C-alpha cells in the first residue's frame, strides 16, 4: 500500500523543507527559492520563513506538496549489526562461554574530530540513557583514547594491547570529512597487511551499516544504537572466527 507525507489530511503530501541559498534575502531571492522547490518536483510551494545566516547567505523554510508515494513493504533495509541484540548479562555470559577470555576493544574519535559524545556513550562506564558503556562489562577490556587521535596512533595502540576490535567515532561530516577519515584508516590497515586482524567498526550520527560496509568496515552504528549493540556484534563475530 502506498503511503504519502501527512500534513492536515491523509495523503495530502504536505512536507516541510529547509535549505540555504548563497544570496542576500530579498523578494526576488524568496521567489527564486520557491521556484527551486517547484523545480525539484513538488506540486506547490510556499516560502514561510527566511532568515539571514551571514552576509550573502539566507536560510529558507518552505511548505510544499508532493504526489509521490512509497510502499514500505517493498523497501529493503540493512539492519545488519543492530538486529537481535543481546542484553548486558547475556553478552558477558556469551563471551565467557564462547570465547573464554576478555575481549579487548580500542576506541577513539580520530582525525581533527573533537566530538567525544559518541565514543564516550559507547565506551565509558556510565554509558548513555541507562545503557552501560563497554567499560562496565566484566568480560570487555575497553580502551577509550578520546578525541583527535591520528589514525596511525590508533593502529599502533591497538597493536600494543592486542585489540580484538577497533571502534572509530566520527561526528564532523562537512565536506564528507567522516568518509575521508574512515577510508584513510581502512586503507592504512590494508597497506600494513593487518586489516583482517581486527574487527573494524565505525559509528556516528551519519553512519549506518551500509555506509560502513562501503568504506571497508565490518559494521556501522548510528543513531539509536548503544554499547550492547556494538558488544553483541563483536562477541558474535569473534565467536564465529574462533
């Protein structure tokens, strides 16, 4: 069954768009913004708000309508690493019984990215939103290196502690900085001939399992995922390798 965006009435196709144009706000530029939305394929458009961001840049909010619908039953999604997650207790028991030793995990926010919220939510003992971080897991030896860690340093540290898994958090996405940095790490591991030595995991607000796979990672974790999702994947992948 096709579904469409909902505004005031079922199937009215109403949507809200926001975007920025490199131009000073004026009646002419507002009309240009409206016509731009129409050129994108929408049936109607009204510019309801415009605000100057800085000299030469204006942000617009538009209301528009579309006749396009989508059948969710025909949509395929890569749930990958977030499906069938074990609990805190189950993960520790699984590692103890199936692997027989503590799992060593090294994590960092690499490159020039200084946002540690993501890596801390996964690694730190207190975790996030009532979900314990990996430092709380008795069967996990977690090493959080923090932010702005060079890829080379992360690899060297992972070798020093004989890590099973490397976690990389990326929050800055301007000009695809996250893609470039994640790719550089994967290529560094391959160049040194040690890519298969680690379970390589990427995380961040713009990361999902599909993108991580494209960049050469074993799994990707984005919004709505917690330490237990990461730990479940690592534990099962290690047990499968064993």
